[in-house]
């Protein structure tokens, strides 16, 4: 498998894991803290499978209510903000 395809698959799997964690937090009325330490990239394939899917199902307000990010860099925060602003 070529490297780009493998990375896309890995990001998709990671996105599915985050999606399931967020859904569980919402179902349990718990707040989820996502530790961004060591995260080097936030590609669209990861964001679409995780945050985008939550937004589609629950809305942006619910995402913001139940998910917080810790150890986040300015670059990561800007990427997430841009993604959320552009997501339709």
C-alpha cells in the first residue's frame, strides 16, 4: 500500500475512534478532553470522520459543549477554528 493511502486510512481510523469517544461522552453527559500533545497534523480526512460527523449528527453547539482540547498549539487551534468555521 502506498504511504499516502496508508496515512489516509490511519487518519480515518483515528477519526472514527475520536468520533466514538465523543458519542460516548455525549451519551453519558460527560465532557471529553482531547489531549493534542504529540499531534503533528489535523488533515481533513481525520476531521471529517470525527468532528464533521458529530456536527452533522449533533450540531456545532453540542460539539463545543462536550469536547475540549488540552495541550493544543496555536497552529492546531487555528486549524480547528478554520475547520469549524468552514464546515457546512
